[in-house]
């Protein structure tokens, strides 16, 4: 498997994570699969041990920032905690989403008991109506949305889109099984359609403005062609 490096210097490396790949294996997992993680892929390709600054779900593709030394991690993480890093995700959702919307709704934390404040800005980029029935309707409608999370809660974007009744396609936990089944049956798509497409920040060590774009996976490109949608990263 190839490693798509978007940026690298002595302090960090930014890569475009493939879909369906863990960033790293859970240390306490009793059933760790013999599968390649992102950290292993980087080590295999560059003999480099790196340290994640933030996380993407296994099934979310896109830009990931990793530090080259544990001593560098906290300064990069400050970009996220102080909301001084610009993140743009792209998603394909059920229905015609609002043109623009601010979703201000608490999301459960990692312990699944305590709710924490969460804020997402959403903008609809393109829509499509397909002559393919999905119960209870004779047609099916979808939107391509840009999502800007202003907080970093676990599964925030997935939860927020479901809360406004426009779940992400391919989201087995929060999504709509009928639409997911249609995508699989008609197009062969089984992945979550959520992609971390852009990351922009001021480098905490060099003060350089870093602006990155991570290209879409193949399924996304195929979908753009099928739906006659423009690629928002081009």
C-alpha cells in the first residue's frame, strides 16, 4: 500500500489516511486483527515512529497530522484545543440538507455517559435526485456537504448529521440502513462517506502557514462522476 504524504518537516508529517484503516491498534484489545495500521504503514515506508496529534475514525479517510517526537505533540495539540486549526470535512448525506446550518448540540464523550458541548458548521455544496426507490419513497435524494467542526468530540460529525435527519451514507452506527443498502446494491459502495479533506494551521515551531488537501478515495471519485458532482478539492 502506498503512503500519501502531504507535508513533512523535522517536526511533523501529514498524510492522507485511507478509508477503513486504524490509526493505531488499541493496546488493551484482546482481539487485535493482523491488519496494517497507519502508524505501521508510516514505519514500514519511512522507518519512522510517529505520534498522532488527533484522531480519525477507522472508516473516515483524509488528512492526519502526526508529530515526529513526543516532545512536539503538546504544541500541535494546542492548535486543536484552542481552535486555531481549520478543518474541513466532506460528507454525503441522505436527503436535501439545509443550504447552511450551525449545529449546536451536545455529544456524548468517550465514556458514553457525559454529554459535552459540540458545534459544527455545515454547508450544502451539491444535491442529486436518483430514480432509485428507497422505502418509503419512489426516488432517493442526497447532498454533498462541507462540515467544519468547531469542537472535537468523538463521532461529532456523524452524530450531528443524524440529529438534523441527514445521516451520513455508510454510517452503520448512526445512519440509515435502507440508504446504505441501496448504495451497496446499486453502486458497490460500502464505506462511510466522510472525508477529512482540508487542514490549515500556523506551524507552532516555524510559524509557516500550512494548507493541506487530501484527495478523495476512489469510491468518492466514482460517485462524483455518477452524480455529475464537481470535486470540491479541485
